[in-house]
């Protein structure tokens, strides 16, 4: 709390300074009656106040401009993605998308006019290539005057990394409608992205039930490495042990993939995103393939390096290889060895990368020549700290695959609403272009990463009482994938339950994004028939519910450094659903049709209701509660259920 008393604009003890600033602004620019544009109520976990930022220091100010037509993006998207629309499947080109949403001349003039009135010479102001950002170098004193705020330096307690920011800032009323956000200001994040979602593993040790773990087990000791995996006699190649050991054979049986052979493999595409230092081990694909996917022996994903992305080999073991190995071994196995898979490896080993860095690479209009991101959240390239990747930032240089699966996530509360919206709108644009974006829903039930929940003021801690939704699970333009499980003693012929071994399926309701129309009937039915026993202090019943669907997330056998592990997580579920949707795209391409793109209005439509295996057993505990329950119909634990491929492929093949 004391920290914020340093910020004049929110300091109840220093009203004189506030008034002085106010009158100064009045004198300089009488028309510029400024109102609070964005503010943050608390400092993120792990940071503390360091010092007042020196007035003569230079700040690279970036002003994100409001894009026109964004309020229509939902209807544009529904036109091409709603199964009853006459334009279903008529996706836009990247250029059509860029043109539709480029800020207008009126917006650019209004913001530049404000800056010039505020004392900045026009020569100091630069409009980015995509016209989405206005940039200028300002002294701290100039920026404080312009934004009626005070800049401070904060320090991360663990890493010592410094961050410059303020707790709120002001923009004149007549300019506000042109400004999306300004950086650096309140956008402030601790640790960029949590490798969150999810893969968690235990050594496969047949005969012993793996002990639940709350994080990946430490690397096996060298002695353990020496045990050849061949000494494990059980291989689990049939369907009799799918309740204990999940394999591609089990998944094919569960979701009905057995009879489909892809034929459009040269035209179709499936991308899996990994964030360095997570890295797959090429030889582990062969180890895995030798047991469970012989057509994959010798196959590798196509490495698409983004911002210096490397398949690093200096840090190894489950913590570094588990996620990528899981995603690729299963993603590749299920689309078969005939279908190439793109590995989007993002970020160098020093800086890593964020979702925005990836989005910059696949959409030039999202990116700018100088980087349109927020350096507090997003990695900056070329690497500004020396070393690392010094090449150009990837900016619209990568063609997105038809289906893209990501097994990483944030807590929604880690990010500001403005930052989250900008990214969510970008997912809508990708949907317009026909790309399906899948994300794991999280592994902590109704709690967030690190099992944190929300406190009354919006901060996060282990003791918080309010449910803590994940991001981008709350963004309506992605498809969020939860986790199910075949319970002990059950077979692939029995209905699955919500995952309850080691992890709980992430689910709930967004605090940032309202309930979208596509899920209106299902969510209303859910509340009508199964109203959860919590007051609205626990969650936002009007928010976007997630996940949308689910797939098995327990007991996956994954080869890591030659040794098989049992792995759990919605990290497993997303690439499996990605593979299934990729096969559906194959069927559509074979029928002369386009990819499925943004699937949400389709999967929630009544025609598709029977194409999911409804999951009606289990819960997703967290925040000191049992969480929500999986029930008949959609629920915030397993969504609509798991895919029934034969039904889905027939329905989707019938759409235009
Ligand atoms: C701000 O300063 C940096 C470093 O001198 C420079 O590279 C950048 O081009 C400047 N930006 C603007 C908008 O003038
Ligand atoms: C339902 O889930 C519970 C745990 O939540 C489990 O013990 C039980 O076996 C499951 N029932 C079925 C029919 O799968």
C-alpha cells in the first residue's frame, strides 16, 4: 500500500501536488480536461517499489491507437464462421483484415494534435508502419506532465529486474476515444509468461501408482538415466490399460480416429507453439514412435524459428523437455506421420517470448517495424541486453497454420484488460483469416497458475477466495480445451470424467470478457439446471465461460531423454484436439472446401450437440472449494465434452 502513496495521482496525502498539477494543465491547455484512462490498484506479486524515476531520464512512450471497426469484429467473424451464415467459410485475406482495422487519419491527427499541444515538436513523433502505434521519446518530466502521473521504478524481488511505471494516467476527454493504451504506464507484469499450463510428469514406473505431484519431479539422477527403458517390459500397446497409461491407441479409440487416413497432407497444416527454453528432444520422437507410432520413426516437426527460437539442448530433463515432447509426440502421432507439423519455436534462451511475440510473427499488421508490443510483457528483439538473438524481430514473416495449438497460459489477472483485449481482438482477426486457435484451459481447476486465487482488491495469492480464470481462456475468439480422464477400472468404452489425477481441468468464467452470444443458450441452461452453490463474490456469472471442449489429460506416456514418463495436464488435451481438427480440415480440403477457422459458433450450434461425448462426472476444485461440477450439457469444467471424430467430420464436411 505504501508504495502507491508515492504516486501523486493516487496519493490522498498530497492533495496540494495534485492540485498544482491540475492547474498547470489548465493553464497550458484549457481544453485538455484529462480523465483517468487506465489505472491499476495493486502492484503485481513479486515486485516492490524501488525509487522515483529521475525526471530527466528518457522514456520510449508508445501510444496504441484505437482501431476502427473493432466493435464490429464479432459480427464480421460470425459472418464467416457461423454455420448458418451464407458467407460461412469465406475467410478474409491478411490484407483485407489489415485495411479494415488500420487507425483512421482522424485518430492519428487527434493524438498528434494532443502531443503537439502538450509541447512535443512534431518531429519527435513517429507513426508506426502499420499506423497502430504512435511513438516518441519523452523525458520522464514531459511524460508526467502530459499524462498527469508520476513515474516510479519497481524491482522484481527474485530477478532484480527493474520496471518503470505508474499506477494511473490521464488522457484528455476528446483524445480518449482514439487511444487504446499507452506504454510504459500501468502495464506491469512480473514474470512474463508462466510456462504454465501445464505438463506435469512422474517417471513411469509400472506397478506403482504415480504419486500426485504439484510440480514436475526433479530430473532423474544420473544413475536413473542409466536404467535402459527396455527393462520396462510392459508396453501398453492395447486398450486394456487406458485407465492407467494413455497412449495414441487409447486416444484413437476414445475419439474415433481409427478409420481416417489423411490425404491432403501437402496442403494442410498444423502448428504447435513452444516457448524457449522449452525444447523437444528429436531422438525422443523415435523412442516414442518405436512403441506407439511406428510411422513417426525418423520424422521431425518443421522448425519455424521465431525471434531466435532454438531447440536448445543445454538445459534438459522433464522441466525443459516435458512440455514440447508431450505436445509433439501426441500432436504428430495423431495426425499420422504423413502430415507435416510446424513447430513454432519462439524466443531465444535469454529473453524467452510472449504470446504477442508469436502473434507479431504470424501477422504483420499486429506488429510494427519497431515493435508494437509492451516491453513489460513482451520480449523485445533484437535482444536489447546484448547476447541472445540479435536478428530482426519476426514481423509478419510466418504464415499461420490452419490449426495452432498452445499449451501455455497466463492468469487473466496477470494482464490488464487493455492488453488482454488487444490480444483477444487479434485472435478474432486470425479467425477471420480461417485460423483455429486452441489453448489449454489451465491445470488448477478454478484457481490460476501457482494455485493462486483472487483477493478482494484484485491481487492474487494462495489464500485468495475468488476464482482465478486463466488467459486466454476468457477470450471468446480462441477455443479453450479442458482435461478429462479415464478413471481407474474404466475403459475407453465408458464415459470419461473430469480429470482428477494430479491436475484439475481449468474452467470458470472470465472477469474481463462478457458471455459471448455463441454460448448463450448452453451457459443459460447450465445456470438454470445446475446453478453452482457460490455467490457472485466467487466468480463473474456474466463472464465468458470456459473451457469450450475437452480431451483426455491424464497418464500420457511421454518419452523424455529416452525414459518414459507419465504426464498430466490440459497441455496434453490441446494438441490432441488440434490433431483431430487438423484431420477434419483434411476432410474438408479433400472435399474442395476451406479450413474450419474459428469453430466456436459451430461447436455450440444445436446441429453439433450430439458430436461431443458429454462429460457429466467430476469437478474442478480450487480456491478452497470443490469448484464447478461436470454436468449434462456444457459446464465450466469440460465444456461441451470430448470430440466424436466420425460425427464431427461428417457434420463439418457437410458445411459449405
Ligand atoms: C528513441 O530513441 C532511440 C534511442 O536513441 C531511437 O533508436 C529511437 O528511434 C527513438 N524513437 C523515436 C520515436 O524518435
Ligand atoms: C466419477 O468421478 C469420481 C471422482 O470425482 C470417481 O471416483 C468415479 O469413479 C467417477 N465415476 C465414473 C462413473 O466414472
